């Protein structure tokens, strides 16, 4: 449907009728041939805003999927990069695909729900790409709290989002119609597939982070086409000594 090696329409439909976790397990082998995988061009551009090679000890990729961001993070880290995801098969693909990622930091995988992460003040940086739509509005505060607890004081949470698209734009109506279809699907079929567009947008995301003690910078117009509408959000967790 998207690529000769990508999933067929029927495979995607089967995925969408499963739970989120099972859906990604089914899609894993073909995920990198879908538009849902965060493109390398975007990740490379984000990397230039995060830091230089070997500039931090450790980083966490939240909802790492097939490891697109872990490949980008490895050269930036001196010690370790950890990916967490609840899909066993997505992480199995990640393990293979990023084995040759440049850098020396160890790369570890943790299978788990990102609403219940087992980390405590362990990372200098956490990122989350292509997965914020999997967090229901009722869970957003808890999610941000989990990320914050994983970070060391002064650590950063970095992700890409956008502003609400204009009301008469295709993006706006695509998002609204997709979300309506997902609400109907989840009303009729159990377990739900949690995936919604138009969530975690600026300025709501900024408010969420600030409430949990992050100082937030939203960088606009930092990406070139076709990502020019995307904003880079960098939240820095306040440290006892204060942020510099
Ligand atoms: C669209 S993929 C994004 C993967 C990768 N970050 C990327 O940008 O290519 C979303 C990933 O989030 C994971 N995921 C969704 N909800 C999750 C949750 N509550 N806990 C852990 N992983 C979750 C899925 O298993 C899937 O691998």
C-alpha cells in the first residue's frame, strides 16, 4: 500500500482491529516501510539541536518501535541508550536493524508500558517520536510524570509536535475524521486501538510539561520541507541548583 515491502490494506486493517500492542506486533516486520516510522531526515535534524557526539551519558527512547531514534541517539551518548516499548516484535526488529548503529554506547531494550516505566533519575535525555498519539488525554499527565521521573535533574525531554492545523486545512479534517473513526472502532470493538491525531499539540504540551517542572522551549521553523510545520519541543527538568 505504501511501499512494495510494506503492509497490504488487509494487513493494516487486521492491525487496526487488534489491540495497540498486538497491532504493532503484527505490523513490526513491515513497519519501516510505512509512513508511521519517523523519517531519518527529521531525526538527523533533531540530533543537531540535541547535542554533539558523546555529549551526554545516557538517553531513553520512549516508544522506541523499530529503533529509528536509537540509531540517532547512540553517537550522542557515552554510556547507554535504552529503548522502551510494549511490542515485543517491534523491539526484535529494532535489535537487528540498529545493531550496526555508529557509536560505542550500549543499547538496551526494555519491554513495558510507558505509563509504568521502571526508571528513576537515570537519563540525561528522553525522546519520544511518532507515539504521542498513543497516549490518551486522560493519561498525558501520568505519561509526562513517568518521563520526568526517568530523567536526572536538569535532564531534557525532547519531541516533535505541531500547532493545531488551520480549520480549513486537509490536516485538520484528516485528523478529525480519523479520530472519529477510532472512537467508533473502540466503542464497537474491544480491546481498543489507541491512536489519535491532533494531540500533544503546542501550546497544551507546553502547559503539561511546565506543570511537571520542565522549563520549555518551543522551536518553530527549524525543519525544512516537508516537515516545516513541525515544532521541536525541548523541556528541561528543573534541577535543585537551577537551570543554566
Ligand atoms: C508509530 S510507532 C513509533 C516508533 C518509533 N518511535 C518511530 O518513531 O519510528 C509507536 C510505537 O509506540 C509503541 N507504544 C504505543 N503505546 C505504548 C505504550 N503505552 N507503552 C509502550 N509502547 C507503546 C508501539 O508498540 C509502537 O512501537
